[in-house]
C-alpha cells in the first residue's frame, strides 16, 4: 500500500508538531542536546581544517589554517566537555544577535519615518530588544532558550508540512 504525497506530508507535519511539543516541555535537555551536536560538528570541522592545512600553500596559510582548525576543534571539545557553559555561550550569542537586530530595526524605522513601514519596524525592533532584556534578566530562561527556539521552530515546520499536505490533497482532487 502506497500513501499519497498529501498524506505523507500531513502525517509528517503532525509528527513534527508532536515532537516539537515534547521538545518544548524538555527545553533544558533539548538545549544540552543542541550544544552537544554543535560541539561534535565543531570538533569534526576543526579536525578536517587541520587535515586540510597540510595541503595549504605557503607557511603563513598553513599556520593560519592549522590555528583556526585547532581553535574550532577546541571550541567543539569545550562544548562537549561542559554543555552548561556551551548553553550559556550560545544563548548569550543569540541574545546579542536578537538585541542587535532589534536595534538595527529601530534605527531603520527612523530612517523610513513617514512611510507605512515605520510603526511595523519600530514595533518589531522594540519587541526584539525587550525580549532580549527579559531573557537576559532571567537565568532560567538562558538554559531553556535554545530548546524553546527549537521547539517553536519544530511546531512551525510541522504546521507548514500539514498545510502542504492539505494543499496537495486539494490540488490533486
């Protein structure tokens, strides 16, 4: 028995949303898993960069390639050796990006003052900055940020997949 593509997308979306809900309820564990997987990829990427440095031309290029590879591998090892510090590091990085993007949106809003985009950009930027401040002021939120973002993304992707399944069903019938 073969399933229609619409059915596959629909049930894949339902499964993704169900798993996204599980991730949201276990955000700290999901955050640790994210940091561990990131550490593995950084460690492998650093090792590969060190290996590729052998074929680099010129002493300066070799040393730079080996140095960056060693730093990348060390970062991956440190994420895997101490996931809590990795969670805090990645969450802090995301908070900085969130605050910076909010500030840029606010500044851009004032550049387009008088257009219909002003209030939307000002609101979006303000929400980003306020959200960054709220998360930064709550130590518990730092531990759950990565897992929460993954869970929300999974819910969003799952909803998108179910809608694609419904769309394919309507188009093919």
